[in-house]
C-alpha cells in the first residue's frame, strides 16, 4: 500500500494524558505498608476526587491502583474530561493507563506482577467496566454507587444487568459501598458547586 | 490538604498515545468529498487495520472518524495494545481520542461541530460501546461482527444484550456488516500469522 490518506486539516497523531500539576506534586516516595488496608486505599481515591473538584481540574472522581502484597501505591488517576477535552479520561481509565505505563505491560494480570487492586471513588460506568475487563485487574473496590452518580445527572451508559456477577465469573473480586458516604459527599459537592455534567450532547 | 501520596517507585504522571510512524506518514491533505460514501469510509478503516497487522503494530483493528457533511477525514486510529502496552488503545478509542484532540472538544455531539461518523473494522467491544456513548458520536458503521472477533479468540467482554437498541435510543445510528468479508479477512490474517490474542491474564 503506497497511497496516502486524504484529509484537509492535518489530524492529530499524538495525544498526551497528563495528571494535573497539583496531583503530580503530591506524589511522594515512602515505605511499604502505607496502603495496606482497604479503607486507606479508598481514602486516597476519595481525597484526590475531592481535591479534583476543589481545583476544578475535572469531574468528581478519583481512582488509584495498589500493590496489595506490600501496600504500596502503583498509580493514581482523576477524572480529566473537562480539562483534557478527552471523554475517555475517567479516573479509572487514567489510573489503569498510568499503572500500565509504570509497569510497562498492558496485562495487569500477568503472573510476573504482584496482585493489584483498583480503588475508585464511584462505581465504574459502562466504559470503565469494559476497561477493567481488558486491564487484567482482579480486585476492585468502589465507594459511591451508580445511583449516586446518576443522581447528580451523569449518564453512566448502558451497563449489563449482571456486570457484577460477570466480574466474579472472570475472577474479578468486586467490593462496593466502601466509605460510600464520603464518595457521595464528593459528588454532591461537585453538583452544589455547579460542576459541569459532561454528558454527550449537552455542552454549551 | 497538604499531605503527600506515598509511593515507592515514582508512578507515571503522563502517558502519550501515538499513531505508528507508518500511519502518521500516510496522512495527507486533499480536497473535500474524498470520503463521501460509507464504503469509502470503511475502506480506509479496513486498509489501516490490514496494514497494522502487516506492520506488527497492534491488533487487527482500524477505525476512523469522518465529517459526513464534507466527506473529509477527521481522525484515524489503529489498535495499539501490544505496541503501546496500554489496554485502552483499541482502534475506536484511539480514533475518538485523536478526533477530540483535533477538534479540541470532549463532546463530538456539540452543535458547533459538523456531523461525524466513526467507521470501525469490527463491532465495538464492551469498553468501546461505553467510549462511544461518552464521545458524543451519533453515527457508527462497523465491518466484522462481534462473533467474527470472538472466533479468533478475543474476549470482547460483557456487552448488554440490547446495546444496539440502546444506541438507537440515545440517537446513535448504527450500521453493521459494512464490507464484512474484508473485516473478517483482516481478523483471519492476524490469527493465521500468529498475532497475539491479548486477553487479560493470558500474556506470556
């Protein structure tokens, strides 16, 4: 094939997804065991979700990937849709992508890797359920429920009725309602502050 | 909040998704109307899917976004999972992301934008259905069927039974089986050539 593709305005050939400065600046090196417990893992996801709202860098969502063997952090992500202009930049997608970049492997279930867990400040949407499926992550904990997210207006998309059962069937352990009140509070704070509900087709 | 996040190996704070050189080099500027027809749009998606297999830069999938008002190309994407090490880099996600980067908007349904269509060499998987939902794209055409993709071993994930009906309900026009034989042929060529079936948990 030698033909060229025909366009008028040169399209993009490269896109960078970047953590906001405030989040990058908070990354710091310490000892093992810091994030040994489920609640401390979720606490981090909720902290950065709340900070993301306060800083205005995206939607009210935070996520992080942990090494559950040594209680260490592998990656973080926050929702960046409105600041990046990219609809895929949900907190879970960002955290998964940063984890894969750090570990240099698309398959987080690879036997050479330690057991990993994703903590997310809200239940995954239709896209993120699929992203988790492909990522190889086998342990997920979530704070706010799908209904809490929809309550403030987000259209989470068409999720299979049996998505939790299917997760379990694929060997993905899923725990919901971890510090749910705090997860809900972040969502409510975003809504109260007039945060943009960035459903497709509703932008001004 | 002034505390730092505790990690041991500094995690990634930036990830770049890049089209392969061969694809970037083929991008070229021409006149309107080149991709006016559905078949010519799909032909491009299939060409780059086949080339992606030949070049060994990822899975057997290609996608592109078109301006259906003037028949011009907005973005292209190919599957980059094995070359980028990022499980989200399906052809559709790459094409959507590059389109949003070019148009500088997360909402491709914005009234200020022309009508856009995504052509994909195979039906969207569970993740890409959700990615389409959030992208704002309102017209999708697909070549190979879900069953053709599963036939060569890919685990497309848990798709809602009624995903096509739900697309239509959200105003997304979906047309399947466009040049399906060619879409299937690309998949079969990948399988015959020993291309990696990158399902989670199966990497060597």
